[in-house]
C-alpha cells in the first residue's frame, strides 16, 4: 500500500565506462518512458486534514525522475547523478480513479547482481523498511528472528525429566509469541475491499440491532423463494419497487421517516458477489465452478475425499436408516466424465465425494421438526476437470425412511431444461448450509 507522496523519486540507469578518458561533455537530453502506479489510500480524518494542508502549498508534488550511473565515478567514488526532472500532478484532472498510472521501463536486479552505482540506494531503502527487533514491533517491520526451544523438559523434578534444547543459532526455530499472522501481499485486502468488508459488517449489525426495521421489510425470517435472495443485493432491486407504506405506518417512528422507506431499505443492501450469477432475470444462483471453489475454501475442506467405491456405501445401521447402498448409479454421472467410464475415472483419481449423509441423517427428524426448517442429508460427487477445478456432477438428497423397503432418496444431476435447472440449484442450496457448519 502506498500513500500519495509529495514527491516520488524514480531512478533510471545509464552505463558509465570508467576506462574511457574523461573529456568535457555536453548536456544531453534523454527520453525515458516510465510506468508508475500510484494507488489512492483510504485515509483517516486526521490524515485527510494533513493531506489537505499539504496541498495548499505552491508545490503540488509529483514524480521525480533522475538518471543514475551503474558504475562508481573514480573521481568522486559515487555514482553519477543527473539533474532531477519532475512530472507534476495534473491540476486540471479531477478524476476519482483508485489508481493513476504513468509508464516507465525498468530492469530488475537480484541483490548479488545490483550494479555498484545502485547498491547504496538499495541499502538505504532496506534500512528504512526493516525493523531492528527492539521495542514495539510494527507490521511493516521486516523481522525474522530465531529462538531455541528450551522448555521441553523439567530438570527440577530430576534428571530423568530433562530434555535437550532444540535449536541453536544455525537452526531455524520461528518465534511464535510476538510475530503476527503473515498475510502475503497478493492475499491482503486493498483499501476498497477492506472498506466493503467493513460496510458489510455494519449492514449485518443493523439487521440485528434494529429488529423493527427488519420486521417491516420482511414478513418472516425464512426465505420463501429465490427472489428474496435477489432483494438482498443492490443491483437486483428494481428502481420502481418500494416497501409497502402500510408496513412503515406501524413503526414507532416520526411520520417524517415514512417518506424515505426506500432510502432506509437501501442501508441493508449488499454489493452482489462476483461468484453469484445475477443475469437472466431472477437468477441468483451459485455457478457450478464457484460452488466447487467454495467447497475447497469452506470450513470442512478435509471432508472432501477421493471416491474409491462407487456407488458409495453408508455405515449407519440399516435396520434404522434403511439400506446402506446409495441411489447413485453410473447413468447419473457417465455423461459428465469427459468420455471416460466410471471405472476409468476412479482409476485416474478424477472423482471426489463430499459425504454428509451419515453425519446429518440421524438428526434430520429433529431439524425438520423446527418451524420453517427443512434439510436433507447430502452426498455430492465432484469431477476433477482438466483445469484442475472440482465440478459437481451429481447430488443425492436423503431423508429418514418412512418405510424401510423404500428409502426416501433422490439424485439430482446438472440441468438440461428449466425444470431441472431449478432442481439443481435447490439441491446445491441444500448442500451449502452443511458446508458452513464446522465438523470436528
């Protein structure tokens, strides 16, 4: 992350040959192309005030280009530097873009390959970035210390309880007490995502802290159809739709608030996630590829197992929960194996299963006895695609059997028409809540 500085120095390189006899040189002009990306940082109020005061000075700042020799000048024992060329910020450009890009061409050097003329600048930059391991540590400090494990034994109780010290100055033993969790730069949230997450938390809190507003906009705490899921997102709300005014009239609020029901309702709207398909009218369903990705990134990724036996077999008592054999058949999945047979897919380790059947089936009667709650025990078969992603190809939904001879099971496969499309989405909707419950 980089805040907008008053000046940013960008060094370019030229080659200097110290063997050539020094002669009087005429000033030359160099045309250098550069690409410098400046990302606007979400600042606190005091930072915005300082930034405003800083911009009141005549110099608005910019990018400073300076040519640096790759060799050391023997007369001064330093790298030759050109005069600075400043590219000021455009005063007429009022863009609110998150990033402003200038073009530049640079060459990256490993530390051992850094030209002599740039080593001093590189070392100076590292001194500004690294920490010293003393005092309060900051997240920006580049510190990686070592320690020894000397508390494995208890020699005070006797020699038989003593344990050797593990690690020394030449053995890497990371210190876990003071270092925070490391987050790679490509995984860390930028300012816009951090702001979106904070806004989402606030919207979630509002739904619980102001139940009267929530009850005014919803007749029940359960979801009746997919259109109610669409209404959670800003983009899916038609411009002409507003809350029924009779619901707002029952609120213990001043009458003036009845004029802005749509504005208050918009507080609860979430930005539509990228993984949700919001095209095609009322569609709000998870794509199959995104469903597979979220399965791997869920709370129970270790519940995904390679399918070794097809069809899968239950381990529950057949006298209570019916036959142990699954209702999944080869004809259910053979059309989604890229031309392979089921046996070939098993041998090539292309089939995986997410099996919640035995975990949830004993508790379904109590879950479904709750008001407006319905659940199924699920088995989901995934196929490993050539792209390395998991694609769901069959979902088995099971209920406790009413008759031991006819178990209540249904197999749903990817859609071929409008009817099977919604059945497929409904089957994935039954699997998703099970992935959100941590299983030990």
